[in-house]
């Protein structure tokens, strides 16, 4: 072997050794989480849970547990479509941040300047609530849409209520209105951007922008059935949540499709690294106080590691999308009842991600000090 060939051989061996060290196997952790996930599913009486785990932008584990359709004994898989509830928000954030990169929006631009029918929309919405669903008027009670200083940033980080920027108050309703903002500034409306820029572009073959979309009926036919626990603590078939699409909820997807979104997001295919870092940075109130939310993502910490995540909750569906950036690992969970979120609402509402045993088990296994 010549000296040059020996050098090349030596370098190749070193690279292989380095790769084996950096791409460490999680076989043991996956096996333990696999077992624990089924135990938790049964403990909280969830009909079906689907999971995807990613490391270094690769799916290292995906699976379905239980039944997506109990009555017809249809087992869940990693390709089962679910309503993803508020996990729609990180996707909407990516679309909006892209529009900012394109110069169509400014993060600190005033909402009313981008939305000609803004005041009229909220006038009509408030009137409709008062006449038809007065119990929902609280969704707007602290939102003074007549103000001249509510910005896109305030909506994206949930600080738009009261004096803008003074308080953090999570509002899926107000965040959801951002889809209408996109409709006004873009040549393609929000639904089209979800379909073309996210679902089609990333080949998310088990996904639809919303449940009223009939372009791919086979996805609707496979959509997980909605369930809830009745007063006798029995799992019974329920109804689907509101079927329309907004920036806050509405998308149908599977864990394997959301993994495609996650990979593209991490690889800066959807937005720039600068925009991603902005989304993952905790926002601050007017007084400088840090809040546990960036732009479309909750921001937390566990074992001294930064975690970014979003939960999803509707009466018959729930979800968890959790990332640990410095470990380059991601957990995606989708379920066809609210029990992936609701039993832990007291902790999650305080932004304590470890309050969810589904999250804590994952973090304890995959995150070391």
C-alpha cells in the first residue's frame, strides 16, 4: 500500500469511528420507551397513540399503539392520520416567518395595516358570539382590537390582550386569526400555502389542510375516530372538532408526516436559520420579563437543556411535539382522545413539560446530564 493510499485508508477509518461515536445508538432507550408508552396509553385509557422519534434529522423509531377505530378493530400505525389540534401552530409560524423573509410582513407591523377588514371582522365576531354563543365571549373579553398598537409579534407570542406586550396569555382563538392575515398579504391564501408549501412540498402523503378538504378521500377514510371518556369512565365514540382550518388548529396529519416537517424545519428548508432561532427564543414583555413562548413554540428547560415544544388539545384529540435542539432529538405523539394532554393540564398550563409522563419518560431516557 502506497503512502497516499495508506493515508486515505487511515482517514476513512477515523471518519467511520467518528460517525459511530456521534450517531450513538438509542436501541435501549427506544425499547424502554416503546414499553412505557403502551403502559401509559392503557393507564390513561387512550384508544390509540402513534409515535415518531427522530435523531439527527432521521426517524429512528415510529409505531402505532391501540386502535384508531375501535368499532372496526383498525389498529393504529405511524401513518394513521389524526387531527393535530394546536400542533398546527408551529406549522403556521413557519408559513408566517417565511412571509416575513419575503418582505410581505413585518414582525412588528400593525395587524390592522395588513388586514383591511380587521375591525369589521372582530365587530362581527363579537356580535355573533353575543347572539349565538355568549359563553365564548370570554375569548375576546381582554382583546381591544380598536387599539392602534397590536402587532404581528403580539399575536404570535400571545401578548396581544390588554395592553399589548404587558402580559402573556395563551389564546388559540387569537392566534388562529393569523390565517386571515396571511390571506390578505399573500397571493396564495393560508390554506393553499399549507397544502403547497408544506404538505405537497414535503410529500406528506397522510395529511390534509383540514377535514373539509375532499381532494384525498382515502385520507379521510383512514382518519382516526374521535373518542372520549364518559361519566362512567368508559371510552365511547365522540364527534370531530370544528373542521375548518386556521393558524391555530385544523390540520390532519400523521406522525411520520410530521417527522418530514421536522426534518425540513431543522434543515432550514422552510425558513432560514435566523428565523428558526427567532422562533425558538423566549419572547419578552414590555418590562423585559421573559415568557415561556417564542413565535409559535413553547420554550422550556429540562435537566439544564433547552426544550421547545407544542401541545395539542381538542375534546377528542391531543398531541405533543417536543424537540431538544442541543441533543438533536424530537418526539412526536398523536392520540385520538384528549387524554394525551388533559390529565396533565394543571402542569402544562404552567409550562412544566415534565408534568406530562409521556414527555418526562422520553426526556429521562434520551437526555442525560
